[in-house]
C-alpha cells in the first residue's frame, strides 16, 4: 500500500485545539493589555494552519510485514511496527463518524517506549482496521519473542496439552440492562457522582439543594431523610446513565486463541487480542458485591499504551458467584482456579494493618492541645472517630481476604494472589512466565515473629502492576519465593 493520509474528518478531532487557542488568547490578552478578540483570531488562524500542515505531513502505509508511520512538521519521524509485535488493535468509532465509515485505531505494540512512539490513526476507513487485524492474526502464529523489553525470565513457554481444544473454543457473554444497573449500584459511582457535582459547581448545587429543602420540606428529621434518599436516587440515575453510555451493548466473544470485546453507545469501542498477550486475570469484589454474590473480571495486558483501556480492560462487568467457575472455564480455561497450597495472612495482621495507618490520628490530640476546644477541634474529633472505625473495619476486611497460593510446583503453574484495600478484594491469577519479579521482604522484627511480605511485579501497559500480600508465615513466603527462583 502506498503512503496514505488520514481521512479529512481527522481535522474535526482538532477542534479542541481551536478552543484551547481561544482560551489562551483570553487568558494572556488582558495582562498584556492586548485586544483578546484580535489575539484570539491570530491564535485560531495559526492553529488551523498548523493542524492542516500536520495533517498533510502524517502518512501511513501497510506493507507485507509491518506498518510504517511518517509524521512531523519540523522534525520528521518514521516509525516501523512489525505485525508480529502488535499486542492489540483498539477500534473506536464516534457516532458522528459512522455514516462516513470512519474510525480511530490505536495500535498497541510490545515495546516499553510508552506514548512517545504510540501508533494512533485518528481517522481512517474501517477497511484499514480490517486489513491490520488480518495481518496481525497471520503473524500471531509465528514464534516471535515479544517480551524482549519486559525483563522476564529467559524461559520458553510450555505448550498446553489442550492447545487444540483452546484453539477451537467458543464462548460469548452479553451484558443486560439489569447487569448494568447492578454494576452501577455496587461500584459506588453514586457517591463519586455526588462529590463531582458538588466539586465542579463549587458547592452551588449543594446550596441550591439546601434552599429547596428548607423551602419545600421544612427542617424536621423525616423530611431530611426523604430529601437525602431523593438526592441519592438522582445521583444513582445519573451514574446509571453514564454506565449505560460506557457499557451499552457490551459483548465479549472468545473464539480460538482470541478475545474480542465491544462496547459503547456514542463512541463504539472494539478490541481483539490474543490470549497469549494477557499478563494476568484480575477478579474484583467489594463489600456490596460480596453481599450480592457478584464480581467483576478484568484482564491486565502488556502494551505501549499508558491509558486504562490499553493496559487493564473490564471483560466481565458482572459475574454471579454461582457461574464463576463455568464462565472462567469458558473464557480463561488455561487458568487453574484451585490452589494445591495456600498461605493465609496471620491474625496478628489486623493490628498491624490498623497500626500502619492510624498512628497519624495521634496528631489530633496534639493539635487540640495547642488550639484548644474550638469548632475545628470538634470537627477533628468527628473525623478521627470516623477514621478510627473505618480503618479498623478495613484492617479486618484485609485480613479476611488476603492470601497467596500455588496451583502446582512447576513453571507452567499459576500464582493466585488475593489482597484487599478500601473494602475491595482483588484476586490476581498470574503465571510464572508473566511475573516480572518477586520481592521477599522480612525485617528483623518481622522475622522474629515469623512474618514476611511477598510483592510481585506484573507488566501492565507500558509500566507495571504491583500485587502482593503482607504478614504471611515466613516459611510460606519462602516457599513462594523458591517456586519462582526454580
């Protein structure tokens, strides 16, 4: 394919540059005593000319073994990305671009250069994405070491005896409106939504709500509770609408060695990746999820992207506990779900988790001693009491859910790491070959009490995900460490 330009619709994506130019002109015009309107016109003209030149200087070509990108106005740059090194291709299509059959492509490769050399084709015809997917699929079968930059052990992967079965496996998951509602309710987005509304409006919405409450409801306790419930319902509705836009018509398909998920209302996102590119499977479950017996499954991927979608993707937003084993076997059948040996956190860790954070509460009586009993002092006491019980509960929750286990003693076995933070349990399924490093920690005082920490490092995007457990038996931690060192 000869060098081709992006679709002219790419210039629509640059409208934000014009808005930035207008804002910049209004910001610096007054201090410099320059007419902001005239300065804005000059900035807008410069921005438009620059964007057009940048558009003309950006070309791409699809060759037999690689895609070549040429870009740069002042400093020219040529980027070669072999198809064999592509991790995944993300397709995003804004609803206004659908009639023109135009989409955005983000190509994640196996380097660790980050966004510096990240390949983004912001507006191309959809057939370009189809060609790239086909080329990518052809080169997936070649034995290419895509992890040269990952600092992983120099060991070949052991082939699964059931590889033929995996290649012919098919499974599908499709989200329902009920699942979206459950995801909204259990993700605590309602409280985040209420906080963001109050923050963005600088408290104006809160003041308005208080005035409406006082005029329409009075000031008794019953009306206060009713008004609070109504406010929460409105926030829940807004959170549900946002989640609906994000996960509308979410579909996950596993076909052979590939996972493909598609989602979104206004912007339709589609990603297809090989299961060989998955670094870890992450299962998350907060307190509300435990009560309702539902969880969320994510995958951690290696790529050159730093954004959340490129490095960690939600593939099963809502999964019922009674279907957990069935769905995991359908989509991630190569992962053993049961451990042959498991090491739980010691009960003493409740005090240690609590102590590690709550020592900061000692500052409160010191502050009160110097300032005396004022309105601030009462506020500090309330904050301190709340923090005390919150961290105590979190310490107990962390003790209950934290553990680490092995599915076997060989290099093709998996490590299952479970920990907790802010009342959310995270369980990582990670293979020996996907672990970048394991750190064994035990101070003199910890060793005296037969305690140790295990911290593992997994590649996530162009950086790393840290997972581990604290305060497990010293001998158990040593066994995990020896398993990795074999």
